C-alpha cells in the first residue's frame, strides 16, 4: 500500500519484513558487483573509460542512498 500526499510525493510504503530483507540483500549484491566492475575497469591495461567509470560511481551511490533509506 502506498500513501500519497498531493504533489509532494509519497509519505510511506508498507513492505513486509521479508520483502525489506530481500531488497536490502539485492542492493548489497548489486553494490558489490558494481564495485568489482569498477575496480576491474580501473585495473585494465586499456585506456580508462571515464564515462563508464562515472556511471558505475553513480549507480553505486544511488544504491547506497536507497539502502540507507530502507529500515533495518
């Protein structure tokens, strides 16, 4: 169930504890995978793809931000 308050966005979302745990685990797995991809890219002998590196950073940042907003 999602509650909305006009144009201000949502006030809360009710998610079960197992769903919350699954979402946290999924985000942690994605962060780990993205971090490894970024390290591999940085360690590659070929010229560094700066735009791809920045994309990985942004993806990691957004997942960490979401993870920080999910109740434990």
